[in-house]
């Protein structure tokens, strides 16, 4: 935590700004969203005070039904009491319907929420790591439960969105920031399929593709939601997605929204449409 605080006081507090988050919230109010996904790192050093502040921000964004959260490595930088930290976000992290009271991230995830024709499957990569390390790990418990979720939602004819904090693709992050079991996660998705994979972590936008047994799945990363882009990184941004069935399978529309520093607002960026071919089940 001392190293994280030093990073915050010297550099990151100037880069990640509350006024950018305020502009983000104003921009989100323009849209009617079925589900809002927040892909981690809501805190910097995982202090209970930060968790309480993040909860207040989440409540401004929407209800737990409207907003789904997965944690990032900053949120789990050191072991912390569950009740003082992640338990505060429980309703925003939970799956649909009644669930047992969780006492760890591995009992909460993978999470499943269904909105219309879309299944949102969340994975946690957050776990305490040694100093100077920002790696993530999904772990064997989540990996064991993930195939059944992917198969059951595919059998229901749903568009499956898998979202996690770290990238599952090699080369997107440095060794100290990588997903340690990326190969295992990628193997599960390749075998059981997904229609869209989303991640954060790197603070840069990326578009890649993953070949699966059921067809290509876009793998998309977005910038930080609060960044001014002072140190060569992307300015804050987020993506809006819409999904429609088509004859070949699915049509995915992606609309990027980018922070404009001069006017303190978000504006439309690049947009694209992708046909995802899927064989009938």
C-alpha cells in the first residue's frame, strides 16, 4: 500500500480526476442502458474508505440491477477484511436471483446476469500480490465453473459477454501486469465459446479477435473512465454496445465515447458493426 500511495501522491492523482467521472455520469444519462459494466480498479490501494467512496459513486451510476461490477488488482492489492471492503459492493457484483451470502470473490464469481438476449458472465482476476506486481489470476475454482455457464447460456440461445479486469491475450500487458492463467482462460473460451470478451486494466483501448469453436469473438479493452491522458495514455473513454439477431447469428454494434479535455465532456468516437456468424444449435 505504501508504494501505491506514493504512486498516487506523485502522479496518478493528477491523471485520474473526479471531474472526468462527473462528465462520464452526465454522458451516461443520455442513454437507456440494459446493463452498465464496470471492469475494476474502483480504488487505488484498497482501503476501506476507498470502498465506501466507490460504493457512493456506484449508487450515483445506478441500482445494483442496472450496474454490474468486477474487481481489479488495485481493489485487492493486499488482504483486507471482507465486511469492510468487497462486502460493500456485494449487490453490484452478485448474479441475478437469490444467492448464498458470499465471503470471498471466488464464491461470487463467475457471476451471471441475463438481460433480454444477452448473458453477462463476470470473472474476478483480483487477488493480493507481492510489491511491484499487478498481475491477476482467475483461479481453478472459477475456471471449473465457467464451462457450465458458457454451455447453458449458449443452449438458451443467448449472446454471451464475458468480462474481466485483466486481458486474456498474450502481449497486451507486461510480465508484472499479466493474467497468470490467461492460457487456461483462453482455452475454456476457445472450447466453449463466447460472443464478446471485455476487459480493462491497461488503460488503453484495444480491439482483437479470439477464434472459438463456435465462431469469432471480439476481445475489446477500454481506457480508464477517469483519465486525462497526461502521461501518454488514452484519455477517458467507454464503449456502448448493441446486439441484434441476424440470419447468420448476431450483429454487434460498437460506439466509442471519448473524453474531450477542452470542453469537459464526452463525444462520439469511432463506431463499427460486426457480423458474428454462429451455427444454429
